[in-house]
């Protein structure tokens, strides 16, 4: 049986007790930590920057899956790499040079991802398909936690899985993921599930993670 990974999004964690949250989520079975960076420009919300990532880097052994919802992005990539990111994902919709961003991320020894918004045609990813390590299918409109899962995302996951084919690219679903839709995402071919509110609002992180990944 194919193992699906779970990436809890710290956007929904208790920031007054973040170190404890990070340690608890690792102990509960998380495969990586998803870190949503927003700039108040590319999306209508502001979260945090490299300094927060640095502050928790030594609190966990989990890989850091850093999702940059920012534009411009190229001039900040070094900072996030230095802060401890293992995977750096930028958005297909940015105005910055996406090829330049991807090349820079790889030159820093990090894995590179592209995120695609719900309204963006999936074939727009084709020029980059052979130079990336990960695709994030946004199953909500980016910018805020706690949104409902967009059901049409399942078809987009299936279509992108077909495009990926035998390439070594991880397919991630981000937004509104909960036990009510996670199995559909898995069946469609996703490799990584990002979940924020559904995990951090639960009483038992280990139990809800098992419910989401179906194990």
C-alpha cells in the first residue's frame, strides 16, 4: 500500500506555545512541517518570515516544507534556505521570473516546488515539469487558514498525476484537508497531504493524523 505523507501546517498552531506544538506534532507522526509564508501582497494576509523558521529549526528533526506565497520572491529565497527550509515552493502565478527562482533554489541544495492556485489552468505548469521536485495543488484560495476544501481539486490532482507520469515529483494537496476529503485526494494520486485547522483543532494529534491518512 502506498504511503501518503502528512504535513501539518503550523499556520493553525498555537503560536504562544509553538515549540511545544512542533514537538507534539512530530511525536504524533508528522512526516514534515508545512510552513506558509504570506506577504500581504501576493495574498491578503501576512504571516511570518525566515526568523520564525530559524527559531524552530533546532526544535525538530522534521523536514521543513516552506510554501512561499510571496511576490517578489527571488530576492528572499536565500534567506529561507539559510533559515532551514528543505523544500521551497513558489507560486506559478508570481510575476518574478519562475525559472530564475527554481534555478536559485536548486543551486542552494534545496528541493523545489511549484504551487498552483484553483483558478489557474494546470497545463501552465508544463514548461517547468522537468525541473521541479514537487507540485502543490491549492484546494482553497490561498491566504487564510480554515477554508473549505474545493471539491473540483480532486480532478486537478488526477490530471496532474497523469502529467507527472513516471517523473520523480511529489504531488501535494494543500487547503481544507480533513478526514472527509483526504481519501479522495489519496485515491486521486496525491503523495502529501497538508492539514492545518483539522489537525491543530483536534484534541489528539496522533488520532486525527491517522484519520486523515487512513491508517
